[in-house]
C-alpha cells in the first residue's frame, strides 16, 4: 500500500506563519524558565556563594541566548536564498525598467514578495516601489497566493 502524505492546507495570509513545535513549545520555554530560575537562585545564594550565583545566572542567560542565536543562523541563510530566488524571478517576470528599481526593495519586502503569484508580481512590485508597502501590506494585497511550505 502506498503512503500518501496529506496535502497541506492552502496557504494564505492568515496561516502562512510557521511554528517549530520543538523550538517554540519546548526548547525556548524550558530555557526561559531555566534562565529565570538561575537568576532568582543567584539572589538567594549570593551571600553564601557569590561566584556560583553569578556563574549559574551567566550559564542560564547564555543557554537562552544561544538557542535564539542558533535558530537565527539558518533563518539568515534562508533569507539570502529567498533573496536570490526572487531576484531570478524578478529578472524573468518584470519589465526592464521595473527590474532596475527592484534594488530599492528591502530584504523583508523581497521575502514577502515570494508569496505573490507570477501573474500578480509586476503589479505588486510596482505598488511596493511606489507606495513603500510593508511586508504585511504586501501579503495583504495578494489575490493569488504562491505558497511556501518549506520555510524553516
């Protein structure tokens, strides 16, 4: 019997955000709680063991910051890939005069434009350039959503 993965729900503005359950609901909350506990504990043991109090708090804070730094690296790399993909798509779909102006787009605007269908792209890029649309505004203007189910 062949296994067929369930089709993901059609992506749109309301449901395009993603959570990583292990990170958002386990790692981050546990490390946040650990950081708070180690800071509170540091105050309680300060008078008996000042070095251990400081060291425990430093480790708790460091682990919490480390988790977010480690998550930010693949997101930054992914944003660079999205920028490259979208610049290639711009080159294929936009008229030359509009293509020349796309260097004015911010990285966040380019990332939002990845959801715009090929047919809508020229008009949404034009609006973005002339009205300086925010990423949220760009996503809200999309009529035919181009899904991205692979975002980290």
